């Protein structure tokens, strides 16, 4: 039996860090249900190279997951999501700060439906602060950290590393944090709302 076989995760995340986090949770036995918008879904589906209609990246990050389509901008979609939240242990989302609140799906709302819910909000620079609204990608983070300067000379083509240097470790940290909160649920007064960023 895998250690997380008893938990259910609702995955609203896209691209790399969130899907990497939930992929690790699924690898440890969690039931992960990926929820995508009906029009485009996860943008990672479109990347090249592809296997069938979806990218290799999408397939590798979403292994062992179930998938549903919900329009969270409609009342019907929200009602279905609320029903799913009532039976879930974890929600992982990677929208920009404020999007879940505008949809009426933020932690204070979901906590009323499921008080034991672990809510993991992934963002580039946190939910508050001067950079909260800025998009965050690996190239931004390595630039802020001063690592981009080491990858070539000024005014010449830069050498960009072929892997996501800072985003993948953050996905791992998120997964470990969810482990911790799940293990201590019922044993610790700590709230289940966590915001993690590089």
C-alpha cells in the first residue's frame, strides 16, 4: 500500500510546478483529479514534441491522474466543484493571486464546505506584496537570484539551462508540505491554507 492511497487531491494547476507537485502526490498513491477548463485546458498540452494530441511534457507530468472538465465560471461548474471539495483532502491551484477569490472559490469559501481541507496556492511571488501580480517563470527567478548573469556575457546570446532550475524544487517542497499537513491533520492546530512560491 502506498502512503497517500487514502487521500484525494483536486488539481487546478497548469504548466509545470503545480502538475509536478501533484504528480509526486499521485506517485505516492493519492487519487489526483485534474480539473481543466473546457476550452483550452492545461496549456502544457500544446507544447512540442507531442504524443497523440498532447505534449510529452503534459503526459509526463499528469501520469496516474484522473481528468475532468469543469467551467468554474458557471454556477453549474461551481456546484460540481463544491461537491468534489466536500469529498477531497487537498486542493492545489496555480492561478494568479485573487483569481480564486473572484471566482468565489478561495480558501475561506472552501473551508466552510470541508473544514479539514488542505489548500495549496502556488504563485510566482506569493499572494501579497509588491510582486504578487507579476507573472513568475523560471527565467524570472534565476534572473532575480543573479544566476542569469552567469550564463553568458553581457550583450551576447545567453545560454539558458535546459531544465527548470528553481521551479522543480519548489514543486517538491509543496508536495512535502502537503505530506506534512496530511500526516498532522487532527494532531495539530495548524490551518490547512498554504501559499508557496519560489
